[in-house]
C-alpha cells in the first residue's frame, strides 16, 4: 500500500504521483496543481488516464487544461484526497494511525485488494466478479487466511 502525507503544494509530478497512491492525507493549506498545458507540456506519468477515473472526463480536462490550484478541501470533495487535517502534527498522527491499521491487516488480502482496485483491464462487472471469485477462493484455502478466520470467529 502507498500512503501519502501532503503538507504543502503538490505541483506537477508531485500531484500526479498522488493519483497513484492508495490513500492520500493532506493539511488544510495544501493544494494540488497540474500545470502541464500552461507550461507548453502534456500530462505525464499516466495522469491523463488516472485523473478522469475519479473525476470524470470534463472535470479532469478542466484541471489538466487550465492548471488551476485545487485546495486540499476541494481535492477531498473531488475524491483526490481521503482526509484533510488542520496541521502537520495532526497529519502525522493520522497517517501513523492509518498505516498502523493497514500493517495489522493480512498482507495477502491487502495486496490482492489493491490489485483489484488498480486493475482496469476488464471493465465489466461480471468480469470483475470472476476475478474476485478466483482471488476469494485462493485466499479461502490459504493457511494464513484460515488461521485468521478462526481467530476472528473464535473457532479452532
């Protein structure tokens, strides 16, 4: 899992990298900005592919074509940031809490869930259900998963 903590401007590649993170936390004064077009460039590192997924094509086009600053609160509203914290200390505490919670999860299910969330190969619901079923069955027979289920359900 990739967790980002943003405390300040995330501009260009800095903003683009956040699109590839699993979780993004930011402070109130932070902002994102994709200034490529105004610099005479094009989006990079997959931002023209990844950004429309949460925003839709029109809103993504607006951010990429005009390069306006997106304040942290707006980035949160748009789904680009998971949570906005008041300051660096609160950000650090929240990220520490969230990463500890992730670390406590079974690694195999975390990795496969991340893979499913990032996979854009098959966009049909039925196709995704098939892939999920395959992963589910595989994990259901994994000794670590069986032990985890027994521990959580209080069975031997």
